[in-house]
C-alpha cells in the first residue's frame, strides 16, 4: 500500500478533477465514495482502477491495480459525504456504442432526463427487469455523477450505457413513447414485442416533438385518481414492468 502525504500529489489532483463532468467524460472514469458503492460496482461487474483509504481504515480493501493510503485530513477533503467511511475508488466509466446496446430485448431511451436521482432510479429499474441497456439523448444528466451512481445503487455498472445526440433507429425494434396524441392508447391495451425501445422524456416537458415523431407507438398510463402526471422514474418503472409482464412473465 502506497502512502500519499501531499495535497499536490497527482492522484489527489486527479480525484478532485473527476468531480467535473467534462473531465470524467474525457477520462472515462468516476469516483465512488463509501463501502456500499465500491462493493456494488464490483458486484455488478464494474472495473475498479484505484483505491484510496484513510489511515486507520479497517474494512475490506478490494483488489485494484493500485491501493493508496492518506491522512484523514486529505482523505476527507476529497469526499462529498459529511461522514466519510474511509474508502473511495476510481472506477471505469466508459460508455458503449449505440449499435452495441440492443441485444434483442428492451432498450430504454432517456430524452433529456435531467435529474440525477431520476436517472439513477431509471437505471435501477432497467437493471431489475433485465433491459439490454439505456441510451441517453443529448441533454440528459451525467450517468456517472456521484448523485446518479448513488441513486442507481451501482446498477449503472451492470447496464450497457450509451450517449447520442439524436433518437436512434435500431433495425427490428419498435419505439414506444409515453405521450398524448391522436394515436395514443392505454399502456394496458398495448402489445410489446421483444424488441422494444421505450422512450422516457424530460421531467417538465416530456419527450421532444422530434423524438415523439420518430416513435411508432404512443402510450399513456391510466390515472383514474385525477393526478396530472407521474414522476418520470415512476412512469418508467410502470411501463418497464408491463413490458416484463407481457414478454417474460405471461
């Protein structure tokens, strides 16, 4: 275990810079704080590159290319949490190509889903139902920000993720979008094929007109209680599990 004694150490500077979205994207790396996130990353097949622990840490230290120890003062200065657990890790945060996402099952399209908590929750649900992956359209939240990773409970490392500017057209897939139009039908009157793309739109404005026009099927979730709308992550969960029920359960 190597010791770091200075805040000018290159690894310490690197970890600080990984708090920036542009730097994370450039490096293809992200920072994980705490035992739960580090262990979830490993459990779901993520790659741990470097581990840093605080002096006196007695928990399990995962296998990594390099493991470092530093003082409580330096370690705590790197953490967003108010009570750091004494371990953080740098993990791979590389994205896939859009063409590599679809494997014959469910693909989730996030159109400008901007809240990291919503995006992380969508990742958890997509992981739970066995979706092939999630494609993020331009304007969506950072899939590997600490807030998104926390909300996903590590599911971001289990899924195939990709980013693209435009709504993708994937051969053999039918695109469904939750929206109101002349051809909208109830979710429970919809037949999902195995090869389904499910669009989840922006929290305030829904999917863009361009994305909606690219979707063959328009669906809505019945709300007999009279609520105006559902949170995007909640709506996504309902639709994903209806897909799962139709394709895999019945």
